[in-house]
C-alpha cells in the first residue's frame, strides 16, 4: 500500500499560511509598515489604489537590504529578528515569524526595490505567485520600496470575499493609524488614488493624535502618566463629556505595538465608573511599557493579543492611574474665562466685616400661663408675625358657624347675575349609561408599556419599540419620496468629527438631506448644519450622527435602498422615546394610533414585537385558578 502522507509544495504551503497572515489588503499594509519601522526608517509613505486591491506600496528610507537578503526575505521562516527560541521573550521589533513576505508573494504580484547606503547599486526583484520573474541591479535611493499588486489574483475565491472599497479602505486606515500613533517620531504619508489622505510630520504623542483625528481632539485629552517597577504608563484619556457611542478612538500600545485587550479595557471603564452616560465609550490613547520577558506576543497570528505575566497588577495600576488623572483634571485650579461674574463678591463688600443678625427675645412670654390676657397677647403676636412676613392673614371664626349660611336660598342663588341650581349629587359605582362614563383610553405602566382597552380585551404596547416603528417608516418614506420637512436653525450647528467620520457623512449627505437635514458646509474636520428634521432637537443631532457612524462601521451598503434602510433604522433608534419616559394621555393615544397606522405595526425595525394582546378569556383563565 502506497503512502498517503506527503509534503506540501512550498507554493501551496505559502498560500495556506497566507490565509492566516493576509486576510485583506489591510493585512498587507500592516506587515509592510511594520517592516519599514523595523528598518529604522524616519520617513514612510503608503500608496493605495482601489482600496488596496490594485496596489499597496510602502516606500521607506530605512537601512535597506543587500542582494542576498533581498532574495532570502521571500523564503518561509526567514527573519532577521530572532536567532533562537529564547529570543521570543526578548522582542524589540514588530515582525519576527518570517512568513509575511513569503505569504504575500504567494498570492500577489510583488515588486521590490531596495538599496543600502554603502552600496552603489540596489536590487530590483519581481515575483508573481511565489515565482521569481526577474532580478537585476538598479540605481535606487537608500531604503526599500514594496509594491504589492493584484492581491489574490491566483485565488479568485478569496478575492470574492473582499468587501466594498469603502470598507476595505477603512480597514487600511485603521492599520495606518495604529502604526502612526505608535511612532510619532516617524514622518508618515498616505496617498489614496492619487490624493493625499494623511500627512503626519514628526511630533510628540499629543500632536500626532491631534494630526490623525482633528484639531478639536486637543481639548478632549487628559494626560495620564505613571511609572512603577513593573509598568510605565503614558498617554491620554478623553474627557467624560466627549464620550461617544462607538469605540473608534480606543488604542492600547504595549512596547509600541498595538494590541486588543478586553481585560485592560475593563480597567479603563472601571476608572470612568459614574462619569459616563449609558452605552457611552471613552476615548483613550495609552502607551504601556513593560519588560519584554514579562509578555508573550506569540499567541495570535496577527500579534494583536498579548499574554501578561501579572494581569491583576496591570489592571490595578491602570485603573488607579486614570482615576488619579481624572481627579487632577477636575480639582486642579485652572484659568476659567467662562466664569460667572454674578458669583463674585461685590467690590464694596470685599473688605467689609460681616454683620451678625440681632435676635430679640420676649422674656415675659409664658406658654404655660392660663391668664386669658396672656393668651390673647400671644395670638396677636402670632397674627402680627404672619402678616409681616407674607400675605397670609389669620382670620377668627366665630363660635356660631351656622350663621354663615343665613340668607342662602335652598333652591337657587344669584351671584352677579348668574343663577346656579343646587342639585342633589348621588354617587354611583356603576353607571347604566355608558356614554356618560368618562374613562381613559390608555394607561402607562412603569413608564414602559402602554395599555389600551379593545373590544376583545386589551393591547399592551412597548412604547420604545412602537415609536421606533413609527419613526422608521416616516424616515423611509421621506427618503423615498424626497419630500422631508426640516426646521431651520437660527444659528448653524457646528459639529466636529474625525476625517474618517467626515468622509462617511459626506457619502451619506444626500440621504440625510432627504430626512430633513440641511448641510450648510462640510469641512475637513467639522460640518455645519443649518436645518434639522422636524421633531428633532439640536441636542439630539450629535447623538443621531454618532449612532449612525457607529452603525455603519462595517461599511455603507452598496444599494440605495439598503443604505436608506440602514439610515432610517439608525435614526429611529436614536430618536425613539426611551423606556422610563413619562407620556401624557394625549401622547399615549397618538403613539398607539400612529403605530396601528403603520404598514407593519407588529414588529419594530429590528424585528422585535411591538405589542401583545390579551383577551378577556385569557384574563378569566387567570382568575379561574
């Protein structure tokens, strides 16, 4: 019997390895940028075409490679970062597995140009699907240039799984941010389809954060700094009032490497306990430095997860450091130019001594005295004290109270020309005439449900879900018919967003205008809104747009209907009445009537039931036990 186990060819093994290393164009960007950083480059340029599907090119001015290294770097498990297994616990570089370039070359067309400073000529290599097509010397500047073209050209199934250009570009920008924020001492440039997207000169951490996101970010940051034997923390957290619905501006860096850690994120949230609104996420940019031998970064293919030796200590230090910084921010004296002058001490009273009030005591007053004269004197004082302090007047009523009704007629009485008949009112628990009965049509229970009687029993409506359905159909109709009404603002509303969020809002601008928004102008880091949808307040505009950005983090749908549907759902979720909101009887009736006027009143836009019915028979069964 022949053997059934055999060694895989190198190109097949490389393609399998590429499944872990290269998931999308952003994976290529990450690997090439990290290699450029490891090459001690001070200027790195990223060029993208068609969201990385056609071209991903990284140009750096690093140390470069000689001819041998240029050829050897595309072999599997070839690396300059480690020599033995013990080096895995003393890493000071980014990539160390030696699979990245081999995996990329197996599924794309790769062109590499590299030259060392002391060499006269550099090396130009062309690879197509792990096959070396050309290798020749060339006149090149110092550094390395990697151009990855036609990603997944030989694996069409993998290429079909790629998302739209908008989604893939967002992933690329995320990876670019992670590397750029970790290394503010490097000049980074990003160009997409011929236009410059980012230009980040060398700076410090704070300035790099501001350059990446927006100038408005500067006033949101609170510095965090702590140094201990096992951990050094520096960075910034956002002020609680600037917390957002999404988690876009949350970055952990351990030894200049971006990581994801739910455990450390929990420590940050614990530090903000009591300072954030529900479902709000704070911004943070935290740089942690720990001894390399206390972490293991080889537990995940993309190296975005790290195992710490003592997580509990890191948790406690991180939480206390952030709490201390937030406390300093709230307590430390600062120049406040928005101070209320009405709270200042008047000038004429600044050096004046305080005047103490005088207290007068009637030493002759005896509350236990039986002398009527004393009692009468006390009554007069009481009446006087009331009359001097307020409009209250104490009136004495005579003992013969029946005299008050003398002269009143029993049948009718006339006052200023009007006659009133005295009718005998008899209370009745049940009235035989139903039309004379005044009953409420709706009732609110626990500020969450609305109960309305019907012929067969009663209907119980979830007020939040019902309002979501009503708003959803209204917004969807407005965007379809394009006849939305808007209320003009007296002063335009200015909202600041990051460049990525501005780009997203720009793509949705037409659909948002169909819902009632009026955009006066859109800048690189802010938008000006002069009109908002009817029944929407100014304070809700930022909430609506932040929720919309959060819901579209995974990308904008390609079709216009799906795009309108997503916008309508997001806006309905943001503007719907919340559980715990008191509604008047009129508001309850309007909500119930509007719900049953919808095309699909049974479910909310998120396919959850909006109401249930309970018949009289169901109630009878409950009482028949």
